[in-house]
């Protein structure tokens, strides 16, 4: 399935759109890390939780559960939240 990558993670993928597979969001991130070593740790912490500055969307809907089931035609978007003042 198509995965859209935010600019801060392009150092891993070199392109803003990649293909990855997995029955769940967690499995998809494992596949991304297999292809682009180190990328998973930038979005998932040591306790297997989504990092607070990352947002995950499946088909435009924000997802908060790494166990979220995925279908082959889904589009996953990773977004790095901005902060500051």
C-alpha cells in the first residue's frame, strides 16, 4: 500500500511516497523499517507507542491504534506535528 512520508523523514526514504505492506499499522511500520532501517524508531518509542509529535492517518482518518487493520488499497500518511510559539 502507499505510504506518504513527511519531510523530516525523507533522509531515510529519499522520496515522499513509498510502498509497504502489513495487515496492521504496526506490521506496516516493521516493513517500512526493513526497507528503511531506523525509520520506525523515529515514529514509535521504546514502549511501542506512537511518539507524541507524530500523527498517523489511514485514508485521511487519524488513527491512534497501532493494531488498526489495513487493507491492500489503503493509503497511510505519516505526519510530523509542528509545535512552538
